[in-house]
């Protein structure tokens, strides 16, 4: 560090205590930075200084090209949570990883998260994951386009949804008459 060392800034009660810190990273580079961090920690025999490195993500189902796929969404894009013992050596290890732009706090003094702040992040992550699990890909009344099967290119209205079987009952107009047909999620796409 430039002016004062971390070891001199931290109160003696906080030395040798692992706390959660927030590290800002280059956008989209969180996974690579975490892997680089783990490699450097192991290479420099500093595993005793680090307890956990987390990228807060949750899984969500999306329809892409007519297929139901699971994707990871970041709760805090461009941020990594690290539970570590903050020393000059550990600070420099993290700060010198390519793609790390800094710690949350002042430029020279990282700010540890309080218990309530870290609990709030974990609660938000849990709530987002639960909401994503319960979110519906389709809604009754929604207009969709059939992209596979004998009714390909037909537009219809979603009448019923069977989340467990990944099936929809869609009403399409055949010869001017609304006709319900059953389709898999991957046989339709949402209209934008």
C-alpha cells in the first residue's frame, strides 16, 4: 500500500480475524478472477488467510430459441465476496489480480461487511433463487408462436400451463376456429 499499511490501520481486535469484504471486478470476469485468486492463494501458501470466495449467483429458467434452459444470474454483477484475514500481504494478493479494480471502502482502507450486511446479501440471494424457481416461463393469456410441429408459425394464446411436465395448452386459430393444442415448452416461443 502507499501511505499506511493495512496492518497499522486495522484495530488490534480485527487482526487475525476473517471478515467478509466486497471486491469490485471487471464486468463479466468474476469467474476467471475467482479462479486466478484461488491459484495465487495456493501458490503463495496463503490458504490460512482466506476462508471463502463467493460470486453471488442464482439459477433461473429462461426460454432461448424455444428451449427451456437454466442460466446463472448474478445478484451483484462485477462483485465478488471474500471472507479473509486482511493483512498487507492478503490485500496485495487480491488487489494485484488482473481484473480486480479494488475493495469496497476507501482506496487504501477496505471496509469489512457487518454481520447484518452479509446476512442481508445471503437473504437476498436466497429470495432471488426462490423467486426464480417459482417464476413462470409462460403466463395464461400470453401470446406465443409455435416453432415446431405441424402447427409451426401459428400464433396462439396460452390457456393452461403444466410446469411439471413442461407443457402448455395453446389455443390456435384453425380455419377461423379457436382450437386448443398441447405443446411442449420447447415447441413455442414468446412473442416480443
